[in-house]
C-alpha cells in the first residue's frame, strides 16, 4: 500500500516556548523522512518474493517497516498533542486520569518521570488506552521496546533529540516542561472518547459448560487464605494423576470416574470447588454432577495449570492417594 502524508496538525506559532523553526524542521525532516522510508520499504516488500528472498532480508525489511510505521503514526500523534494550554483538562479526561492514576497530578508526575528518564536516550512516552483492561496506562516506546499490544495511544511525547535540540540544546527537562504546558487536552479527550468506544477483545469463554457456575483462581486462593470453609477437589483423571508431581495445596484428589464412591464424604453445608488439568471438561462435569446431587459446587476456571501459572501454592502429590 502507498501511505499518505498527514498535514501538520498543530499551528506552529501557537506553541508557547517552541519556535516554528523547530516544529517545521521536525515535521519536514523527521516525520517526512520516516514517511519516505515507509513508502520505500513498502515498495520493496511488495516487490520481493518471500519464498525466494533470504529469510533474514524479509525479517530486516519487516523490522524497518515497523520502525518507520511507528515513527509516522507517533509523529502524527505528537503534532496532534500540541497546541493547547496544557492546563484545561476536560472533565471526562480528568476523571479518567484520576480513576487510573489516582489523580491528574499523579499521572503527570509519572508521565514526566518517564520522559526525563529518556533525556539522554531516545523514544516516545505515550498515554495509551488498553481496551482489554479498560484503563489508561503510561508507557515508553522505542525501536527496541515495542508498544503494548492492543493499546491505543492518545497522547505522544517525542523524546528523540531532534524533537528539541534546535530550541533546547541538551536541556531535555526544559523541553518536557514546555511540552506539558502546550498539551491540547480537547484533542486528547476526543481521542480518548474514540478509543474507549473500541470493543475489548472477546473474552475467552469455554462454551461447553457456559451455564455452569465457576470460580476464578484468585477467588479460590482468597477463600483458602482466609480460612473459609471450602472443599477443594482435584478431579484430574486417574491415568493423568499417576504421572502427577504436585497437587494444589488445600485440595484432595478424588477419582472423577468414581464420584459415587466419595460423594458421601462431602458436606452440603460447605461450598465445593472442583478442577481438572486445564479446566475444560472433567472438573466441569464433576461440578455439574455434584450440583445435580444438591451440592453448592463450582469448577475452578483454568484448572491445575492456571493455578500453577498464577503461582498458586502446590505440594508434592502423594501417590498413596490413588490407592
Ligand atoms: Fe521526532
């Protein structure tokens, strides 16, 4: 594809403390340079045959494409982040910052700290909306540290030296303070509104037992830690468990094929949590069987492996439990 150049968004003469010369040079040489590289790389990629080109050549071009594409996208965002008075944060934006950072001033302190940390380096500082988590987050991005996957940047500060050297020399801190005084918050708030309209990725739901009540790893951990009465049953299949090294601490293993043999040990007064290896089937099936028998049973989503991946405590599995 052929990329299109974006006109300069900010009016250079409105920026308090930065000269039009700096902005013009930045737009023409650095944004323009990235834009020209991007189109040249896109042409090269379109022209090559990936099957006949050495893999390292394809990989290098794709790396350069990412760098040039990020540079054009973030420069466009940078020039669209300037032109305001830096102070008048619209109400919706201010409350979003307060929700996710504690307060606007705490957000500002973290953002400025990230920028000052790049004083002798290079990179971008971004305020980014993360649809999966429904929150704003500050991040540093460079050619070697990519942006958060799925994040939508709404404010960008360019910390490459070319962004300030003409006006500020090496005084990056003065440049950062000047940037903060010129943020165009209305534009940021507009991008925030658009970003929050983006749907989060669809949740990973196992449809098969969709109606069956489940508990999360964190909920089970909290119940065990608080000493709440709960009956935690490991129902990994016998053939699997003969190879098992460990078991969730606080759980007992019971054979899912022989529920009738052990169901009488359980109390109907106390909640039951069942789980299996990955949380797909057997733990759910056992929970369903117990619920039909009148128990307050739920299955632990993700099973044994999610428990371990979440650093839940385990203990060695005693093979005597199998007999
Ligand atoms: Fe730049």
